[in-house]
């Protein structure tokens, strides 16, 4: 198996991960409507962008390769920031999320004007930083609110941990993506495969989070509320 | 691989590992911090509950001591004086034939009886000497004699000797429930059952108007029976017992108290 085969395998697996998010969101959304609709939307957008990348790769669609990825960065950041905005109920912290979103948008627009058709490390690193910060804000919010139930059973804890885990692990890669692409061309596939496998793990963690609500749905059924 | 590439791979690996370690540290910190805070909150709640329990116990003990003092004073001082007055009056009544004196003697007799009854209600002297069952039986007999309500008492199982303080609490619960029934329920009949087994089960049933127990629990019912039931619930919690309520067909109510016989 060469590096390109490895990249393709990892790419299909992380595509499967996006599909799993959609399936779990549909199955469990009655328990947590707002959060899981947003997560399901994230899964769907990821799935469609991956499809677009594949079609672009096979020349069914002719788009500059970097543009699809750059656009995906904006959508991904936007949806996840919206998820944080919806799940944090403290108004001050909500304002911080909004400010971070606006700052990221300005940063994105300022960079993308010149680099839309090329892969951009800067906007990827920026996205990673903003999402890591929002994840930390959410943990701070959790410690302040201190829910009485076990955190391990809370879906948002898993989703938030997945965000922190994935974007912190891929932060260095995002920062050095352009360097790897230009200076270490032959190794780029391996680095990107590593990123794809981490993304698959990210999707699995999100699905585990949504799966935690199965106990809630069982309790609702036994109490006759469903 | 070129040396520059190797250096980059090493730096990339170390930096990614550090970021991963930071992420896991934060996640574990959040989980363990929450668990620690929750266990501290639980400890604090248990301490507060224990403190409240002790305060309640102290308040009730103080109440019992005061009742005991009042009962002694009533019986020994007031009761004795009234008896002396009666004795002094007796020859005068016997010698004369005036109705006012007869009436006075009658009033005095009633007063002496009332003082004795109040003294007995304040401190059931039989409780310490003869135990809980005897005191409850004696209370039932007194009420039957008064004709206010018919009381049936039954006991099954082998009585277990309890700590005197617990017996006083149980007696007060029965006394309070009987008083509530007489005052509020308009019942003509009251059944008191004591079932001795692993626990002491008290069943107090009447054929009165019934009672909005859930309303009392949710503070929506009227407060007429409120204070009495509150003191019952307080004593039940001090005993570590449970209190249940059922309505009885065709009409009436039934209270069931399950009391651990050990402290």
C-alpha cells in the first residue's frame, strides 16, 4: 500500500465518519433537538464537501482544489461555532463566542481574498484556534454551572471533548500545511492521512456523545412520556 | 529521508503530542473537578441534614423536659392545693345545706380532674414505668370513657423494648394523630393497630372526612392540620421512620408509620 492508497483509505473512512454523524443525529435528535440538528447539519455538510472533493478529484467537477477545502473551513467553523452559541446559556459567554466568530470571519475574509484557490494554512490554523478557545469556554461554562449528573453521560461533554481533541491534534498540521505541501510534497499524503484518521476518531467521539442519550429516551419511554 | 525532513517530523510529532497531552489534561481535569465538587457538596448536605436532625432532637427533648416540669408542677402544686381546698370544704358542705356550696364542690371536683388530665397528657407517667403499649392502651381507654370518639386498639407480634426517647416520640406521634382525628376529621370511630415485627408498624385509621395529604405536602392545603402534621413528620424523621397515607373506602383515612425498632 503506497501513500496515495493510504490517503484514499483514510479519506473514505473519515467520509464514513461524517455519514455516521448524520445517522446518529437522525436517530437521537428527538432527545436533544437543537444540538443534534446542528451536529447532523455538520455531518451532512462534511459529507457533501467530501463528495465534492471526490468528484473534483475524478474531474467530474472542475474546481480549484484549494477552494473547496477553504470553503469547507468556513462552513465547518460556522456550524461548530453556532453549536457552541446554542448550547452555552450564559449570556456573557455567548457574547464571547459571537465576538470570536466575528473575529474569525474578518480574519478569514482578509486572508481568502488573495488565496481562495490555494490551500491556506493561516485560515486552518485560525479555525483551530477559535474552536479550541470555544471548547475551553464551554468547559469553563460546565465547571461554573456544575451539572449534578455524571459528565460522562452528557452528550455535549463528548462533542466538546472531540472538538478539543481533534483541533488541538491537527493544529500543528494546519499551521504547517503549506510548508509540508511545498517542501515535503511526497510526505504530504501521509500527514493528511494522519489528519483523516484523527477526523474519523473525532466523528466516532461525537457519535458516542449522541449515543449517551439512549438512556434518556429509555427513561422517557418507561415513564410514559413518549 | 533528508535531515531537515527528519527534524521536521520530530518537531511535528513532539508538538502534536504536547497539544494532545494538553487536551487530555484539560478533559480529565474537568471530569475529576466536577466529581470532587459534587462529592464535597454531598458531604456538606449530609452534614447539614445531620445538624438539622440534632437541632430537632434537642428541640423535642427540651419540649419534653418542659412538659415534664409543667406536669410535675400541676400535679404536685396545683393539684395538691385543689385537693386540700376540697378537703377543707367537705365539712362545711356536709354541715350546711346550701346549693351554692354543692355547686362549688362540683366545680372543684371538675377542676381537679381537669388538672389531672392535663398533667397526664403532658407527661404519660405510665410510659416510663410500664412501656409504650400500656400508655397507648391507657390513652385509648381514657378517650373511650370521655365518649368523644370510639377507639379500638389492637396489638400483634411480640413487643420489642425500644430506647425510652424513641418510645416517647412514638407515643407523641400516636397522641398527635388521635388529637388531629378528634379535632378535624369528624370521625366517630378510630382504630389503632401496633404490629411488631422487624419494624414497628403503626396503623391509625378513622372513618372521618378524609384528608388532603398531598396538598399538605405541597403546601397547598389549609393550615388547620398543618402544624400537627408537621410535628408528626418531624418525629417520624427523627425516628428514621416512614409515613404513608391512604384514603379508606367508603370514607376515612389511614396513616401508616413504619418505625425501626433499633436506634
